[in-house]
């Protein structure tokens, strides 16, 4: 039998059958030995083959095969830096939720996420949340950040769950698709899902006033069927976002504005640092490429680990300003 994985807790997987039933499944023992390099061989969004367990009183099953994935999005494993953790698979569209200072989402975090999404060919839309809380300086910061990414070609959306602003437009973009919500803890992923589908009653928490960071409410990734013919994968909040399985020479290819200019560099293997006649560096000096993006590129190139994260949006901009000097 074949089904779709809706929830993964690490040892048990909730699988929806082709008939619409939900079955709690385990992974077949030998299946763990197939050389899959991720810490979670099965992820939410996977299409799997399973067999029912005849000896169990409850309706349970055993997964013995994963169908080929059309894509997936990964991050470094928290405890095993050389392994990856698959956040979700078979995704049509990712919505990266961003807040300016409640909690802060930095350019560096956004760019690391976008690089991974580009590498796995997943469309990403940037959702600026909690716009109802903005004062004038925060609004200016948000509009500047939005400008940077719109210039590159990324779609941006401004929403407020409490005032229901932008919710209809967001829902329209999700129809007939498997979407994933991602972002830091506290950016309002679960609250936004509740605003779209109040019957789900997902748990939410407030921001810690001491740290200005979010508190984890979603422990495991989980998929939900929505009433407007859409599927959403709600994911645990991400503190840092490590890049995995990328050679230095290929990283710039996942920055769309860099990729357009790469063939104009004098050297085919140009890393856009000290090399002469570099088209990317020339574009930087003409302010045709955002310095915040170049700063993120250098951080990724230098191999900073997944926990790299500036303390605030202001710190992130200071780092970019230093590069200009």
C-alpha cells in the first residue's frame, strides 16, 4: 500500500492512505541501513510504501520503501554537523516568515535559507509578518528588506494574522499546492495557519521579553489538509540554518543576481573575493548588488556553522556597512 507521510516524530510516522485513513507506521529495521545520510531517512511529504501489521490491536504499519522525491529542503543536523536533517520533501512552494524585531530575522538567515531552496529548486516567497506591530523605523527597515529581495526577483507578501491583512492573498497562492511554512521560532507560523484555518487550533506562544526570541511550539514537522484545497507543512522554528553539500565554487550560482554576472568574470573559477576583473565586485561598487547579500555570501563561503546568527537586524546591517569601507 502507498501513502503520504503527514507527521514524523523520529520513530513513528503518521501516514495517510490513498483511502484517506491515517496509520501510525514504523520504519522497517533493515531500512535504516540503506546509506541515507540524513538523520531522518523519512520526512513529512514523503510518498511511502507500507504494509499493515496483522498482530497489532491498533491500526499500525511498517514502511519498507520511499518513492523518489521531486525535491526536499535540508539543514545541518543540530548534533551531527556533517549530517543533514530533511525538514520536508515534495514541496511546491515555501513561505519563509520574517519579522523585523519580534523576533529579529536577519539578512544572513534569509540568504542561507534562499540558497538552500535555490539548490533544491524550490520556489520561496518571503512573508513579512506582524506588520500591525510596526512603528515608523521598523516599517522603514521592513520596506528596505523587501526592496532588496524584490529587486532580485523574489515575491514578497506583507501580512498580519491579528488584523487578517494579506491572508486572502496568501491563501490564493497556496491553492492546489503543498506549501511549507518556515522561519525562526516566534515569527508566527502557527498563528498564521490558525488565521487561515481556525479549526486547527495549533498551539502558539508569546515572545520571550528577556531574549526577544520565540519559544518552540511546533516540535515536529506536520502536514495539514486545509479547507480551501491546499496542504500546509508547519515546521519547528529554526535558530540557525547551516549549508550542506555545497562546493565553494557553486555557492554563488544560488544567488540569482550573482549567477547573471558570473560569465562576465575574467576567471571561470572566480570566487568573487580578491580576484581581478570580477563582475560581481564591480556590480557591488555600482550598488547594483546589495552589500547585505555579498556579506551573506562571504559568510557561507567561509564556512560559518549553522549557529551563525547576528543578534539583530541592526547588527546585520553594520556588517554590510563594514564591507563597504
